[in-house]
C-alpha cells in the first residue's frame, strides 16, 4: 500500500488530503490572487490633519488579529506607506517577517490608513467568508484559505 493512501486513511473525519496536505473537506486550495487583491489608494484622497499609520513594529507575530497600536501622524509626516482600509490584511513582504508570522488586520474602526511599506495590504474578495479570512498560513507554493 502506498504511503499517500495510508496517510489519507488516517485522516480524521471531515478532512481530505490535498496537494498541500490534509485540509477540512469544505475548504478548497486556491492561489492567493484568486481571492484577494492589493488595496490601492483612491485618487484625490487627501488628509488635512492627522493620518492613521500602522508601523511594522505594531504588527504582531503572536497570532493576535489587530495591530498593537495605530499611530496618528501629521499628514505631512507620512511621506511613504501603503494605503489600506478597514478589514485589509497586512501581510509581510520581507521573508523573516513573513516566516515569523507578522500579519494583522486593519481594525474596523480605522476606515482608511497607511501602513509600513514592508507589508502588502490584501483586500478580501467576496469568496472569503467573513471571520475566516484570517485563517491562512504560508506554504511553499501558495496559501490556503477556508472558502465557505
């Protein structure tokens, strides 16, 4: 009997073997670009006073969902940063940060903000069920998401 067959027989009820390993039966494997897009700043969006900014050191690596803090900076002090919106997932670009699990979701009370240029602001598409979009993990050839 092949090792793959033995592994699939040992799976708990409700799981199936995929090319990425065992996953719940109701999940499907997709490429990241199929379910999210990178948020882009709308044209002609300006702040006149304070701008919410999420620095890299505020993005947790311990599994917490939201940033440790959001800084309010004078608009003229925010010379670089990536635009993000409430619910966007801030996903680390740099390998050590990515491997250490640095990721966060922009809090719902922050409608628009800027974050460190060390992250991708990933905006959800309709396929991802709210409340589950954060359950993902880096894998060698892609990412897994529960799509309900």
